[in-house]
């Protein structure tokens, strides 16, 4: 059998592209230059191109670079709670938590996962579990088929957020632990009853579908508001992965008019989750209220860097500067939105209104 020189394949692909591409023909590039022929030179230039393409991500990313075990994607603190409070029996989990549960509790057979990354179980069970993520009928069918004693549910994956709401709405379950990664539910009846009675969250849901109703009641009921703050503080203390709880506590503190207490929560949340939406923007607004305009400009720029373009940041920043009476900076942000095509219609309207005020 003939040995194929695989080092030539990228060059062959490039030569074929040069011969057929309109862009290459327009540049007059029809063949690979002779200086590009040696394999070592091609390999070196390819490696340099890969590094050059990665540089923007390395330089602009808000995340720290390095090698480490990423605890933030594993339900470590949730499993600490399971171990500390002797939670055991038949458990439910999404398949991607299964491997960690097997590793964490080996060889304890009293805490086996429902299924794991190897997609254990029957085809029917796997299909039912997948549908239960966003279909309430499938959720109730799964709960009827398997009398789970506890459930460790994903709190990071947006496609599984509906499942958290199903558990919250099911009165047979109590959420007893929640952090950025996972929520732990136990049955209100049966062997976990005492744990549910002692640790159930009674006002703050583990899911996100009904947060709006919580905030509405928070504004109207002082006793309820105090319970909300207490439960969010409990979540923060329960796990180092607490950016979500800190973010919500900052929001309720801002509702209370306590900006001085909200700012440390936002900054601490950003240490845990540099991607946290609108955190830098809210810090910028707080700085603007205090007259720290240079700090506001930095925070708005950091928000745009963290979230990327197209998230409404430019128009919102322009409006904030406009309210603060800085028409020059407001115009700058509106024009940036128009140039990039992000909420361009709203930016044009705002810019036109600003110009009419001259």
C-alpha cells in the first residue's frame, strides 16, 4: 500500500482554494508561493496563525488563564450538603452530574445516581428524562414512575431551567440547598421529612421562572422582604459558588435603597462569575449616582467587554449618561450602537431626541 504524505494535505487544500476562489483570483493569487512549499515553513506559519487568531480571546477575556480543576461546574457544595445531612435513597440527577456523584460517593450504594454520562438505563427512560427538562407532563410521568427520595438539579444550563420550576411548583418537594451549580430537593414526606422541615426554602425559589412574583411581593410585604434577604444570605453562606444569590441580594438591596451594601455583593459576585450579566453596568450606575464619572466609564466598558456586543449595553449606557446630563458621552454610546447595528433604531431615536434638545 502506498504511504500518503499527510503533510501535503493542507497545502493541497489551499492550492485548490486558490485555483477556484474569486477572492484569490481578484488578488492575483493562483498558486502557492514557492517560499511556502517546505513543510516546516507551512507548519510554523500555521502555528503562528493559530496563535494570532487566539490572541483577541486571550487578551480580552474576563476569565483568568491557567490550568486547574474547575470546581464551578460540578455540584461539589451540593454533595457536601448531601454528605453532611445524610441524604440517601433513590436520587434523581441530570446525566452530566452522574459521573461526579459516582466518584464522590464511591463505594456508597445508598447514593447512586439515576443515570450518568454513559447514558445508562433504557431508551424509554432516557427519552422520558430528556423530555422532563421542559415538558411538565413528562416530569410528572417520571416522578410517578420512580419514587425519588432526593433530586440534584442543574442550575447552570438554561435548557434545564424549566425543570427547576417544575420541582418548585410540586408541593411534594422542598428545596433545601441551592448555589450557582445545582439545587437539592428532598421529599417532604418519608425519610427526608425532618430535613425538609428544617431546611426548606420557603420564599426564595430555586428556579427562575417566578422570580418576578417574588420581587413584586418583596416591595409590598416587609416581613416577606426580610425572609427573602435571610434566605439569600443563607445561600451565599452555603457555597463559594454564590454569584447568583449575591446578584439577587444586590438587586433587593437596591430596591431598599441600600446601594452601599449592594456594591460589595456585585463585586464579590463578579469574582465568582466574571460573566455575570449587567453587574458591571449596575456598578457603573452606582458610580454615576455618586459623581464618579471616570469609574462609570470604566464599568460600562467592562460590561461591554464581558457580555459582548448586541446585549443592549450601548443604548442603556447612552441613556444613563443622558440622564446624568452628559450629552457628549451619551451621543458617543448612541453612535457606537448605530455603527455596530445593535438596537440601531432605538439609538437613532435617542440621538435624534438628544439633538432636538440643543
